């Protein structure tokens, strides 16, 4: 029999071919199922190929061969395309499971690109079949806008917003719905505009802020002390010019006369200005005098001191306390300072210890108005003749519950006929030891029990 060996079954990629050879022994004839009668044929289609070989003796043998042709990867790139600048395009080579190599160096199936240019990819599938494709990306320019990031708005006026586009052929859409190239606004806020050049859109935003009149308001009162000068100051970081009614054009002036001073201050924007007035009066040094209930101390006395002054803003006593009244509990020197913005005045008083103190009256510390006939009335114990007597009793809220000018009349513990509560009550008594003698003051706390 003739020897037939066309080859082994195999596969190729679309576009490739395989040569089948049935041998070339002398005297043999060949017949392929394709109709060919040569000992070799080239095939490029999937299928089973058979060949019958007859030798010179008429003996016949056959052979077969299987061929699988795999299609090439299909890359569905779009035609050359255009996008707006700043936008990205995703290029997907498809063919899951294949290997990829882009001219960007990426080995992913899909890439995202934003640069103008040509992009190509090589794809190799699992059978080793290869395909490549390319696409050209064009970028359309965006409308060019130049809207200021912030615009100032003067009080009571309008400001014009202009994107200052480079082309007169743009169309516009503002945040308020208007479609003109410029927008006049009278309110602060955020405003935006969208411009179109027929291919692409671009947006720009600005903030309109209210430029307030922050020039300082003075309208003040000043005091001019004797033999002194004072400075009137209208300075502002936002001012550009000053005009005083004295003729001065500086931000501050020195004056030595009382009167009414006015200044006009002009601002650095929006034509803002302010008119301010400063009233300057004549001040005086303070004067002070201490008035005392008495200047002689007896044991247990409390002498009230009163500071009386003119043009005084406040009083400060020798122990640092403030106010016109001071309670002296011991003999000695007591001083007070009266002060105002022009200076200080002083006065002092010497309270001496009396050498012949006589206790004229005594008051108990408690009483029990319960009707048992014992200690039912609170009254002073008078040891000798006294004059100008007055007794006052107050409850814990400072309400006067008893008043008497008669030492023989005592308090029965009632107020308007109603028994008072148990507790502490403050008493205050005044008397003189002679008809025209100085008043003596005493005070204390009594306890009402039942």
C-alpha cells in the first residue's frame, strides 16, 4: 500500500493557512475531498480533509486531517471621536480573558483618556490570535470665561457681572434665568453663568458681597480739664480724607477750648462718608468735705461719715472701699478721695476717744410678748434725761414695724395689731444728752421669742 501522512490535526487563526502533504512517491496519484489531485494542498478553513492515494499497482490508501480556524479578536472601537476639553473617554477593547497592550503602556482591557491624540491596542486571545485597532481622539475647546471670583456691591446700588468671554458668538444662561452676556445685580449672593460655543459648555461662579460702610461713628462727649488739651481722633483704616470744622484735614486734632467739633470722613470705596460730632465741655477739679455724726467716740459707738463733693465721679476711703458713706467703729484719722477725670481732692477727719462717756440708755437683746406679764414689751432703759429721742425697729425684709419718739413707749411685738413672727429684728435709736447737743446713734439686733 502507498504510505499516506498528511500531518497532525491542528488549529490556526483566521487569515493563516496550513499546507497538507500526502507524500510524493513516484507513480502515485492523489485525490483530495477538496477535488485537488496534487500531493500538497494549502487549506485555511475549519474542516476535515481527506486524501486517497493510489500507487502504480492500483493499491489505495487514505489519510485524514482536521483543521480548526479561530476567528481573530474583534475590537469595536468607535470612529475617530471628539469630546469637550476636560472630559474623559473610556476606550474598551472588549474580548474578556485576552491580554492587552496599549500604546499608553496600560495592560487593562479598558482605559480612560483625556488627552488629544491617537490611541491603539494589541489584543491576543487565549488561542494566540492577535488583533489591533486604533482611534483618534479630538478635543473641542471650552468657552473661555473670566468672571471675577468676588464682586463688591455698594449699599443702594447695582454691580454688573461680565464673564468677559473671548467670543461674541457664545450663548449664556445665568442663575436667575436671564440669557444676556452681562447681569446687573442689587443683592449680595452667589451667581453663576453657563456659556455655550455650540459644541461645549463651561460654567463660572462669582460671589457678590455687600461693601458696608464701616467708617467709625464717634458722636462722643469729652471733658476738657483746666489748663489741659485733649486729642480728638477720627482715624479709620478705611478712610481716605478728613475735614474738621476747625479747617484741619488730618485724622486727629489737639484742642484746648470747649465747644462742638464736627468732622467729615470719606471712605476708600463706594463714595461712603460719615459726619460725626464731638461735644467738649469744661471740666473742673473735684472738691470734697467729710461730715460726721460726731467726732467723739464712746465704747460701742458707730459714727457715720458722709463725703459731700462737687464735680465728683466717685469716692474712695482709706481702706479702699468706695461710696459716699463710711461707718467708723474706732477712733482715728479717716480720709476720703474724691475723683473725676480732671483730678483728685482729699479730706480727712479725726475721731477721738471721749474721756467722760456716760451710757444714757440700754436696750435689751430679747423679749417675749406672750402675755405672761414678764418682758412683754421691748423698750430702752433710760438712766438719765435724754432729748430728741427716736426708736425704729425693722423686720428682716427691712420693713419698718415700729416707730416711737417716747422712751416710755415700747414695742409689743405686733404690726398693725397682728403678732409678728419669732426671729431677729434690727433696731436703731437716736437721742441727745442735752437740748441742743449732737445726736447719738446706736443700733443692734433683738430677738423676739414667745
